[in-house]
C-alpha cells in the first residue's frame, strides 16, 4: 500500500472512533458550515458553540442575513472579536443574494470568490458540504504535515504552505474529502497539539511520522516569530446623564469600525486627559475621577486604557462635530443591544455598566 493510502485509511479509522461531536457536524447546509468555519478562525470551539446557535437563530439562512443591518450582525458577534469576520459574512451574504440568486454557491471558485473566504475556508466548505476534493489547510494542518514529513522550512512562507497544501491534497481519499479534512482538524485539536503531542498514546500516524521517529515533535513546525504588537495608551471617558452613558460609534476606517465604544483620547505626557478631550472631541469636562485601568490585547495592538469618570459642562456639546464619530446618550436597555466590543465592555464594567 502506498504511504498516502495507508495514512488516509489510518486517519479515517481513527476519526470514526474519535470524532468530536460538534453542532455543525450534524448538517450539510453550506450556510451553517460557513458560519461555523468563520467563527472557528481565531476562536476556541467551546466559545464558538453558543455564538453559532445564537447566530443561526438570529439569521437562519442567507436571505435573512443578507437583508440584515450591519449593526445587528455585529451585535450578535459581540464578544467574539475579529469583527472583520462579521462584516465580511454580511458582505458575502449580500453577494450570494445578488449574484447567486440567494443560493450558496456549489463550485469551489465561486465559494472562494466570496468576501472573507480564503483557501482554507473555501476548502472546508466545499469538502464538508459537498464532498468536493479540496484540502483545508490551516495552522493545524501546517503543523501536522510538517511533523509528519519532517519539514524544517518556515511554515509562514508561501512556498512551504504550497508544499504542504499539495501533500494534504494528495492524501484525500476518493469521495471522502469532508471526513478526511474534519479528521485532520480533530487530529490537530486533540492529538497533534502544539505542545506535547500525544504521539504514542493515540496518534494513527505515529509509525509513519518523521518528527516522532527523529524526536523532533517539539521543534516542528518551524515558524518565524510574529511581529510584536504595538502598544497604545488611551484615556476613556465615562460620562453619565442620569442612567444614560455617553457613547460613540467608531469611525468606518478605525479598528472596531462601526461598533460602539466610549470616547477615547491618546494619552500624552504633560497633557491632562481633560485637555485632550477638549482638543480632540470638543468636550469640556470636569470632576475627573480615576476609575481604574484596562488592558486589551488584539492580534496586532495592545490598548492600555486609563478609565475616568467625568462630568460634561455643557450637554449641547454632544451634538457638535466630532470628526465623524457621532456621540449619543445610550440608555441601559439600548446598551444591551448595541455592538460593544470586549475592550469597551471591560471599560464599561469599571463604570458598573456591564
Ligand atoms: Fe503529530 Fe506525534 Fe502524530 Fe507525528 S506522531 S503526527 S508529531 S501526534
């Protein structure tokens, strides 16, 4: 038997006995599989499960999603992070309505053409929903195959990815692409994990694996270090009017675009937060009280936020021009429905709003 045939058969046998029961495994609906795959990018399975059910309850099909307002989609995504994913899902649903008559495309290149869908997600949807023979190569698969074949090249390089993608494609057994790709996902999540892979305990590939044979499991894959995130220091203003709080809709080109947060200013040494809010927002504030500090880590930025309670001298300033960042008084009821990202939820919790 060819090495690849043995590997495929061994993995599928292992999968039949060890597959994880996940909500999106009980459907062949490409829409549901798409939503799950996008949510699973950069997010743990345990976290995704609740969001997946909530999202499908809110938007059960492409038609309902494509007609939704961005704010409602972001609101259901609230707390999951990486909000570009939610914006792209909405954009893609609209493309499906306009270009594909509301039917999720069945051809790989059409799926791949949708906003927010790259090679991995297109391969995952095409194989899981339609059993089309495409690989789905993410970080897990890069790690597994580089260990399996003892690849000592940087997996962040395109040429290494291309090599591993070709190897993964060659392992897909006829008519079993969906199961094979999901088996690899499960192997990466439960056995060939980044630290201390369970080679001898439960890996179906241990007899064939180069890294295991050579004792290189802990040094493979080779990956160059990601750039250090840039750190920003902000002050956030918690300004109340009775039970309401002053909030702003973030600019369309900012990080956390079109989501709702508190007015922020960059902190500069020697300049007080009050002065900065006056310059940047045109808000005259007094009675500044320090409430605490919040740190929020994004993939490429770290926000260090000093949070202050402040009093607005003149409420008419709320209606002024704030550089395309509209301000509004938000009631506690409305706050529950607005798309407020985690960073600002942490800030609001210091002001007892979350
Ligand atoms: Fe990964 Fe170990 Fe299996 Fe190799 S033997 S594929 S390193 S779990």
